């Protein structure tokens, strides 16, 4: 069986209760203003990493940060990780800009993200 590749963790999304306050903290921490700034999402690009702020946990109802593994084929990678014992938490969905995301849960209940740019 050919395995699909991963490109490592390049995206981490943080659930926040107050987007404006969190934006100020992360701007100070990262040292640059956000590149994406909307009521539903604030995103920073820094040193090859994408740091996102999601108010209220976003559609997944996140309660802690979720690291997203960048993959070349999200469908193939989902099949591989579920064969390995993971459970699909949120199936693949298009979030715009050619990006598809999904989340899985490992056997201990940790939520992990997968993302593919088309």
C-alpha cells in the first residue's frame, strides 16, 4: 500500500473567547499584524507557520489548540489514520481559498487536524 505524504505541522488553530483581546496578544507575541482579520477568524503567517484564532472554538467546538498536519491527499490520509485506529471527528470540508480541512480523534481523544491545499 502506498502511503500519502505529510508536510508536517504548519497550522495551529487556537480557540479564543474574545477575538479582539486575543488578536492584540498574538500580534504582540508574533510581532506582526494578522494577514487575515475577520469576525470569524484571525490568521497570522510567521516563519512558515500559520497561527489562527477562532472565536468560540469555531465549527468544531474546539476547547484547546488543534495542530493541523498538511497532507498531499486528505482522503488517502484519512483512510490511513482510521485504519490505524483514529476516528473521524469532522469530515473533510472546503473552507475556501482551495483549502480542505478535516479533524480526527486519536485513541486517547486528542483532536488532530488535516489540511490539504488544492
